[in-house]
């Protein structure tokens, strides 16, 4: 029985995200993925970037079988077994990483998760290491599309602690942890990929 789960959005956005990762990630080292979901993303990235080792993680342990199945289906020796991981719980199970990838987490989690993500990334990334986040964001306090505004309302209806965050607000938190916003890449469906880099002095 094939344990692989499929999310249509992951099928659509995995290649555009990979195109950013291919230039933003280091040539080799350990990449921690936070919120691996079905495992489609990490399998796609690991296949395209074989010199990197990927550590998937997912708070929902019921998803771990799907993550492992995607790695097995691709015969990917550079994907580690998934970790159960809540970013707000310290210490993190990974103490050092060369890069972190976090897709569709910041808006589907409480603000405390973003604070913890930036604090943890600042702590475990090596100098010059990158954090890549993906999802919908406000720009200058405003939604970038009517569909994002409606999506934000639906998120908050499901959980008042969730919601689309503003890039400037996230950048302020990241900056306090030694992470500078290096690039904002517009993506399909009114999303953005943000590339954050840890300063050499922190």
C-alpha cells in the first residue's frame, strides 16, 4: 500500500520554490525543513539537489508515513527520517543547520510560532546560513490581492490566532534574531518566497 499523500498546492508550487532554493541554498550541507506536510516538497527538492542532505520535520506525526514514502519512492538517500517537531518547544531536535526551509507555516500557526521560528533559526544557522519561507504575505500592511484577503478571513474564522502576516512585521522579528531579509520573490497564486540570511556577526 502506497502511503504517499498528495496535496494539489504542493504539486503546483514545488517547482517555482525549487527555482529559488537552487540559487539560495548552499551547495552542500544540512537543510532542515519545518512543516514538511505530505513530503512532496522535500522529495522534489532532494532529488534536484543531491549534494544537500534534507531533514524533514512535521508536528503532525500522522504525516510521517507519507513523508517517508515519498523519499522511498524517489530512492532518495539524502532525505533523513522525519522528526516530530514543534517550533515553539525548545530545545529544537536539530542543533545546527546550514539552511532552513519553511513552507506554508507562518500563516497557518499562531504568531508565537513565527517568533519561535526566527529565534530558532537565528540560533542554529551557521553564519551566512539561509532561511527560506513561503506563503501569502501582506505588503505595507495591505493584502496583495482580494483572494488573499478572503483567505486571511477564512484562516481567522478557523482559528483566530492564524492569519496572513505582514512582511515588514516578520522582518522586524527576524532582524532582532540576526536574520536579514535578502530577497522577496513573487510567486504564483499571490504568494511570495522570502530569503533570509543570518549575519556573519551574530
